[in-house]
C-alpha cells in the first residue's frame, strides 16, 4: 500500500481535490487514515448487502472508487448468480478497480452515477459519495434510485455529516483532526487537504439525510453507524414485513 504524501510539501496554490491518478495511487492509505470508522463501515456494508441478496439479484456500488465495497460484498456471499456492479466517473479509479479482482460476479463501469440505471437493484450503496455531489442533485438522485430499486431493496449510504449544535460540531471536528495527526499526518498536510476539499465536499446534517430519504420516497430509514462527524444509514423503499 503506497503512503499518502500528496500534501506533505507546501504548495503555493491549493487546487480543488480531484480523484486523479495521484489520488488513486495512495487512495487505500488516504481513506483509512482520514475517515474514522472506515474499516468497520466497509466490511459491515458488505455483510449487510450480502445478507440481503439471493441468487439472481444485483447490487450496485455507486461511486465505488477502487471497489472496496464491491469486494466486501463478494467476500460475504457464496451465491454464484449474483452481480455486483461498481460505478465511478473517475477513469483512473475504474481502471485500477478492474485489476482488484477476477471474480466473474463483479463488473466495473466508468459512468456518471447521477444518470446510471439501477432498475431492479436489490441493493444500492453510496459510500462517501453524496458529499461530493452538487447539493441540488442529491434528492433527485435518491428519488430515481427509490423508483428504480426493487420494493424490497436496501439502500446503504455513508457520509461525513455536520452537527446542528455548533459546540458539538466543533468538538467532533477538532477530534477528527487530532485523529488524523495521530495517524501520521502533519499539520501542513491536514491544513492543505482541508483547503483542497473546501469547494468540493459539502456535507449535510443527519436530520437532512433522514428528511431527504423520506422526501425521495423511502418508507423507512435509520442510522446504523456513527463516529464523530461520520455516519452510515440504511433506507428501504418499503417497510419490512412484520413476523
């Protein structure tokens, strides 16, 4: 695993963060040292998704980056006739994702997830993706997913969030930055990456997410994981049948 040293030296101009070849080369190290709970969220996402699938079903990992969630699903199921489709609009990500597995149940597509067709999907996953989409595109995307997914489908969404209470948000935010420094990032790296993300990563509150799931047509949603200003949700187009 290559070490993330993209921001280790002082840069005269901080460009907006992009998922280019430079980021792809260090992405596994970057995300594990930057996102609290990542190493719990990805395998648990894979487990939940796999348990929801039966033979013949399809799962979509939208904004799949290098396919970590796609692989986590496949590792948790022995079903031979499932399809897991990873979708990302960064060619460098998809090119490397395709090298991560030879499992015939996996497929990777370079496409705009905002327009990608997930008709009859049993599981759809958006892990750390919505925060990079234009805010105006988020509810329409969820509405389309809800309409295209199977009624008994499962949506899993993981995001950085903000807190409505300013003091609590500041506490979580400063703790997150301290955690990144404890993971070996310097003050300069933390500061420069934060500047690079300012214009491209716009986060919502937990209440915003829950309200948007409802407005998009999902019958039920809940938060299943939270660590500081990071959270993961599940949402379902229809309420599960009772016993």
